[in-house]
């Protein structure tokens, strides 16, 4: 399959994550897709002093939370709980001792509520936009918990040529990895009218929710992972 016959896939992730996804896509589905890069979110790390002690446990639900923690000089000695295998792997790459507790924040919370340690303080390190208020839910269940917003997800715009390609059907689909990116994408395309066969492939049900009224075809990966999205394309 040459470049001309490949399906055009819009990737809206921040640049580094987008490139990594495109490499994984080519590895698992060789010569099927041509990626069109149009980042819709810019990740900005918030600078702050971090002060964690022996009775603290970090909670990460995103790779950007891990990156922001390390960027702020966070100690590698503080243990961590992770949602998502990719998040856990990044913790290990940076030398953090991380416990993987499910692919999603929901699964992680279920695990913490059933087997969490009530003698420690859990701190959820997240972005400005998050799907679950982990600290609030843990606190309501009697755990010591709080949160820190370590990064912001700043909305961008789709280039005019990308919008034109969506309207005329040149781009066949989009892969979306977070509710926030789906919200921004929805705001960009609701007024233009997506073709009926345009495929919006989402990593989770929560990611799909903002896209219900956008037209096209809405698909959700069978598992909330990069591989799950690739298999659903």
C-alpha cells in the first residue's frame, strides 16, 4: 500500500505523544495510515515547590503528571500509584517506585478503596482538567488525600487547511485520547459538518461523550490503551 492509498488519520495529541503514537501505529498497522498532525492541546507545566515525606504516596493518572513532577524536581524516593500501564512505565523510566493499579482512574480508585492504606496521605498530581476528582473521592471514603495541579492543558485551534480536509473527506478519521482533547475537537468541528463515514476513535467512553453531536462515526477502543485505539481504527 503506497502513500497515496493510505488512510489519512488526524492526530491531535501534543507533538511528542503524537510522534510516539505514529511510530506505534506504523509498527502495528504498517502502511495503512498517513498521519496528519494538528495538536489541539499544549501542555504547560506549572512551577512549584514540592514537599513530600515518608508518609506520602503519589497518585498519577497521566504521563504528563509524571513529567511535570520530574520537571519540578520531585523526589524519586516517594512511592507512587498509577492508572495506566504507560504511566506506570514512565514512572519506572524516571526511577520512581510505582504500583500499577488498573488502566483507568476508575479501576485505580476501585483498587485503592478496597486495598488502600489509611495511614498514608495520597496526593493526586494532575492537570487542570481531569475526569475524576481522585482526592475528593478518596477523602469521602475516609482516606487522607489531596491534590496538586501540576500542568495546564491549553486549547489550540485546527489549521484552516485541516478543517477543509475534514469537510471534503480527505482526512478519514481522528484518534482521541482524552476528554479534554475531545471537547476541543468537538468545538472545532460541530459547525462544519463531518462526513457520515468519518471515524472518531476514542480511548474511552468518557472521551467519546463530547463527540455525540458531531456527526460521523463514533467508536470506542475495547481497552483504554494506545494499542486499543490502534486496533479500533
